[in-house]
C-alpha cells in the first residue's frame, strides 16, 4: 500500500514506508447526542485541517451515533468491520479518531482495520513536533511525546515483550524488556522536566533584564491571524501562513503606539478544541507569558462560522493553564473575508466593546492602536511633578519621555500630571538629574 509522511510521532517497525505521496486518511468521530451533531461535524472539519497541516490527504469521513463508546474498539466490532471494508476500498493507510483512544482500543482497531490508527492527541503532538524550532519548544514536545507514548509501548514494539532471563548474570525471575524501556522513559521524562525548569529560570532572568515596557499577550484560536496582526502593529516579519499552528514558539516584538507609548507584543501559540492534556502540561512554562501579560489582545477570526465557539474555547484554555484574569481587548479579525450581510453588525451588537479589523488590509488598525494606548495608560498610576517655570527644557523632556495628562501653573512652578511605566519613570529621573535638576521631596524638582 502506498504511504507518505508518517503522521504519528512513532512508527511500528513492521510497517514499511515509501515516498509515493501523502498518506490517505479516513477520519472517524462518534456523536453521543444528536443535538451535538453539528458540533461533531465541525470538529471533523477542524480535524481535516489538522491532517492537511500534518501532510495527509483525507479520503473519507465517518460519524457514528451511539450512546457510549465500546470498551474494546471504541466504535463497536460491527462498525469496525464496515470501516475495514472502506479502508480496503479507498486504500487508506491511516485512520484518525477525533477522540482519545486507550492503548487497548488502538491495538484492537489496528487488528480489525488493517491500517494504522492514531487519535486527535497523537496528531496534534506530531504537528507540534514538526513545527518546534527553539530548544525549549523541542524539549516541551519531546516531553509530551514520551508521556503520550509511555502507555502505548506494548503496541509499538512487540519485540520488547521478551524477557532477559537465561543470560549469564541475569538468570532468575528476569525482567521484560518492555519494563526496562518503561523505566528508561520515566527517567527521561524526569530529566526533561528538569531541563525545562532550567530553561524557564534562564528565560525569567532574561525577561527581568528587559526594560519596563508593558506586555500585551496576543492570544486566540489557531489561525485567527495573530501573527499577521503583530506584523501590522509592530512592523515586524513574523512567519505568516494560512495553516494551523504556524506559530509555536512565542515571539516578542516591540511596537510603537504613538504618544510616547511603546509596548511588547507577545505572539503566542494558537489554541484548539480538545488540546491534549500532555501539551497543556508541557507548554505551561511557555504559555506563562499569558499570565504575566498586562493585557490580553484576544484575536478571533470573524470569517469563521463558529468564531464565537473559538472565543469560548480560548478563554477556557487560558483558565486551564491557570491564567489569572487580565484586562482584555477583543478583536474580530479578517473582517474583509466576511460575506454574509449583517454578520459584522451582529458581532458589533453582541460585543459592543470589540474592535472589528482586517490585519491584512489595514482596516481598523489605527483605532486599535489608540484603544491599546489608552487601555495601557489607564492601567498606570497617575504621577505628579513640579518644575521651575525657568526651566522649559525640563518641561519639554517630560513631554518627550512620558504621557502628560494635565499641565497647570502655580506662582513660579509648572505642575504636571502624567502617566508612565516604571521603566519610563526611571529614565525620566535620570534625564532630570543629567540636566542639573535635583529632587526636593518625592515630586518637586529645583534647577541647579
């Protein structure tokens, strides 16, 4: 049978590979409640996009209605025989299930279907492994892979079931090779967790050495256009692809919002329905940028028919990551791709505080910059400064360094109210000292 790129991260040794094109894939899902059939179909559409991202070609999709999964082979032996016939007719090499399968179910399904079987989690982990570039991302993916693989060793390498007894120095009760490998994997998992902890410590130290610019986490469902929006706001060149999970490693870009406002935009990995819990655990250190951000820029693909469900999934995933609540600016992106009359107006009515933009065409970006700037400044405490009227150069430097919200005069003094980040406040103090001013109390300065 022809096969192409292996979509799972491990491959049974007895199944040969060749290079005759993409693997032919059949997708399978169970609908446990007829009222949720539309959601199941939407999940399969998303699973097909994931399969395409991994390099496979979907040749058929199956939805079975039943009250609960069958313990031994998930879809039941009768339906499995029907599916096996379809696998043979379409010459499919891989069957992907939308829900997680137990190792025993995978073994039984592979026996019945005569094709490899993986589940949604295995597919997503494979995509992450293909897209990981940084040392941290590769370590996180490897950790998720090993945690996913550990209970599946028995089906992946059947030759490991043999015992190592009867060998000089190892006679007696003996120990199965598979048990030795499981212990080796557990040791490797412990080591990877230690490596991630060291990487995380180094990243925190580097982050602490940065200036005091506010941080905005750009979050959202995968393929919502987050990277393109970061490029537009920061005049950057982050990778942009119309594919799921084109961004895996968080990228930080500085952006100017005008009026002495600069911000760090953090382009994060996109979220997804049924994100594997192994990845949630492994990527907690990378996604901690979400919890450390001053503000969320929540990007939603307005052109997607289930964009409101995407919004809900993203918020639920952030909660699963332990993310604390932060001020949020909701952004409906890709407005230029919305065809239905009145749909954007409906979104504006349901979410009156949201911004409706197109990062690709530039629609609404200036309004979004202003909204970002005002939101960030409102989060900063208001500060006060008194300067001599005889030193207009100092007043000019204040206007140049921070956002002045009010100016008043009292006798021979200029009273300024302003907002500034901690980093801007420190730099302003250095400027005043270099120009010969000296503090008198907390907020008043005198010329030398």
